[in-house]
């Protein structure tokens, strides 16, 4: 970066993490320029958010992905959307998030700029602002380019909170879109694969999709989670355990893009266990399920929403009725199909 931009180097140096002039230049000329807002601008030791009314939701997560930029997204967009979505599935509208950066010596400043720009754009899309942050630098070879840690603060929709104890036989399982897009997109970028039909990550903020549904249907939506690491299969097992419920899926109803299905068939992956970053799994009241599904499909992020199963009597767990008509267990996988990506 030129001296006019506040930095005299195009790469991250150890000196950028030492708290001196280079640190101030990096934070002021690069980070703050992307995240400028009245809460962050004073650079106090905390972001002062003012008085907040309502039930507070709070979450935190860390993000590391190789490569940092992939079809349909990047680590910056992933960090914002992942945090916003953890709040949204708990019925909370995101207000503010933090941004903790761990940068490896030698990281191109341009790479940092791209990630921060993506964070800013995703935050604007989600209606949230970055209120505070921190930047650390580690020696070359002791990091992976860029790590991002976020925490998110939100306010819950009045009258709604996750209620796994309310789940009962006859409830339906909804999925807001296709499975496995994110993990396959990262795999393609990591391995340099070439496909005739491109696969894009589904990384997106879910507040605009889910919160209006909660406001409209309230307790008819019992429980919801976003199926990130471990995919829909692991998420449903976690939900079944929390609700002490038996969930039976219908294989023919599971939405999977043909391009994703093709990659899975070639490489031996099960899309049921692949990560998503812009989808939600919902357990909803049976009689209301059709209306909830229709409402989801009215939103661009829910156009491919599907009813994929139901809650039944008998012992808790997750099973799937296969295309051949049999019933098989959908259990936690042993190990991971791919190296950790998020």
C-alpha cells in the first residue's frame, strides 16, 4: 500500500502487531476505514451500544478456511453471516458484532482489504455493525494467513425462543434450501477442480428470512438451527437429542443441487453431512407446516425450501426412509468427510 494510504508496505509485518505506530497505521488506515460507524469511531476499549430493551442473545465463533476466498464467498462474509445466523436461529435480530483478527506475517495487505470489505458488505446486508475489535500478528508459519473471531449481540423476537421441549409427534421438519453447497464450493476451490456446472457457497445472513416467519407464526415454530459443520445430519441428531424426539426423513425430499450431487457421487461424500452457511433446519407444528413453508419460499433465500420429514412416536433418534423404501439410521459420522473448513 502507498504511503498515502497510511502504510509503506504491501504485506503484514510483525511490527503491525507490536502496538506502536505501524499498529495504529494498520488499524486506522485499513481496518477502521472499512468498519467506520459511530460506535467504533471513538476507539474506546469497548463499543458503547446505548440502552437495549428486550431479551439479549449473545454468541461467539471463530473462522478459519482454506482457501480464504472461494466461489460464492470468503472468510470475511463467512464470519459475519455465521454469527448473524447463530443469533437468527435463536430468534434474535443482530445488533452488533465484534471482529478479532489474527494475521500471519507476510499476509498481503490486499488480502486483508478484500476480507474486510466482504465483512462490511455482509454486515450492511444483515443490518448489523461492527462495534469493536482487535488485531494480532503471529510469525510467518505460525498461522494460516488470516483467522477471524466474532461475537454477536442481538435482541430476541418478542414471545419466541427455541422450545425443543414443545416438539411432539406430527411436527414437520423443514429445510430452507439445498444441502452441501458451501462445503463443496470450498472443496472445489481448495482442490482446483473444474466443473461444467459451477457450485457457489450458500453463505448468507438468515435474519431476513427467519425473523418474519417467527413474528408471524410464533410458537408454531418449535425449534431451529443452522446446519453448519456436520451438515443437516449432525444438526438433526443434536435437535432430536435436545427434544427427546424421533425424526424420520424422506430421502426423496432432500434438496440437493445436481452439481453438488455429482461431486458427492464421484468423491464418495454424503451431502447430508456437508456444511451449509445459509440454511436453517426447522421443526414446526404439523398443521401449520404448509403455511410456514409457503412463507419461506416467498423470500429469495427460501425459494428452494422443502418439507423433508416428520417427528414420529417411538424411541428418539434420526432415521431416513430411503428411495428403496427401507429405513436406515442417520447417526453422527465417525470422523469428518473433509478437513475442517469453518
